């Protein structure tokens, strides 16, 4: 079956749900037609002229990036200006572009979880909760003969998750009534005759973001021509999501040794840090990208060190004064490893009909001497 841009978008919405993005972020499809087919897909941290040239030469149908191509409105598109020329080239080649930014930072298995894994931190928690998944109650009225089938369909589609339990439902028996109108083809009953049927009021809980898939699965399993169901928003707090992570090293180590561990994990020749080289660290906060704004949060959570990017002189000096070491990894180097994880998940979701390639060569503007 042919894969389209829309299929890639749906897969990315599972990998990095859009509701997890920070306010004002630019995410989603920025160039392209959802109906166009995709056979070759590039995953990158951000587009550069070289990345675009390589994608076009390869014949890529779509690019998925962590950083947006269009973050601020363009007032012109000129071929003599490099960044605008990239947009023009992608449009000319009809290469779609999709961005997944802070939602990929917050998502389970996203940027920050990849950093945690590379550093070998255990028992990771959210550094800062930025939101919670919204919950809804799904209620459907089912003839007794099909309760098991509909219950299974709801659970298999993602409904009924409470903690570590899945397929959680509750059923109440009752009597349903209906009169099939002209031109109907009822599963039970006859046209023009009032019917009374033994039914079950089957209810379950679901994340709002999954409702379209859950309702579609329920309708497919339900035998009625017209299905009676209700959806109620719930005030019960859902699963939290957020930015950054905080975890622990297997055992305490000196800051200088930990910094070298970070350097080797991200394959860097050099790495800058702030703090006493002999200080003992074990509780580590991480935040992919520019994380200096979360220095107070890392301190409040009792972190010994914060691994992030783009920290200024004064921010680092103040953090060390307050008791928090800073390990400043180049922005691109810190986030680029997530591209392999995204490519792997897209390959699994889209199947063998799509060739997925990671290209992060040259996306870091910084060089070392």
C-alpha cells in the first residue's frame, strides 16, 4: 500500500504528540501536500543548504526535522538569499517538510529520554511538568451478543488504560428501544416496528488525543447500523508530560570524570563545563537544546549538575554559586542523536515501502580547534 505525507504525519503524531508542544512553537507540516506519496524520507535535526541538496539529489519526497524550517513569517522568497533559496528548492522539487520540535523534546522516547539513555541515568523523572494528557469517558450501548467484541476493540485501540492496566471497562445491563425508519437495514428488528433489546451500557476511559482511532475501532466492531454512544470530558488529571529529565548515575563520581563521560557519549573532542572538578555528582538533570531557563528548576529538584546547551557566562556563574554544576554541550550535538530514534520508529510504522535515511552531517555550525 502506498504511503503518503499524511501517513508520515500520523506516525509522527504518535512519536511526538502535537499537544505536548510548548506554546507558540512552530510544528507540523510546513511544506507539502498530505496526499502526495512518500517513498524516500530524510530525518534530520534541521535543514541546511547541504542537507537540502543531498535530500534533493537522493530524490527524497519528505524531510522530517526537529527544528522548524519556517519559524518566522517570510516576507519574500529570493533565490539570492541562502535560507530562502532552500525553501524555493524544496517547493520546486515538491519535497514536503515536517517539523517536530518541543513536542519531541517532551515526548516519551524523545530528545531528553535519548540523552538520559546515552548518559546511563536511572530512574528518570520529568524535570518540569508542562501539561497533562486530557481524559474523556467513552460510553456506548451494545447488544449483549457483541459486548465482548466491542470491549476488545475499544481496548485494542488504546481505551481503558488506568495505570499499568489496560482494557478497563464497566458494563451495566439495560433495555434499549428503537424503531427502524424507512430505508433502514437494522441488525435487529424490522422497519416501522418498535424494538426492545437487551443491551449493555459499556463505558471506558480514553485519552482525548486517541478518540478518533478509538471511536473508529468501536464503530467497526459494533453491529448496529446507527450506533448510540457518548463522549464526556473528564476533570480527572491525566498522565503528566514535560520538558527535561532528572535521573541518577549508578554511583557518585567527580564532576570532571562525569564531564568526560558526557564528552565521550556525544563524540566530542572538547567540552566546556562550570563547577569544581573534584565535586561529587550523582543526581543529574538534562534538557536538550537551550535549557538555561530551567537552572532554577534543576536546583529546586536537588540536581548536582545540569546537562544542556547555550548557557551564558553569567547564567553559568550564578548556577555554580548556587551549587549547580553546568555541562554545556553544543546544541546540535546534544539533540542530533534523537534523529536515529525517530528514523527507527518511522521505519517500523511506515513499513518496507519507505526508505528512511538520517542526515545530520554539518548541521552543527560550531567547530573546534
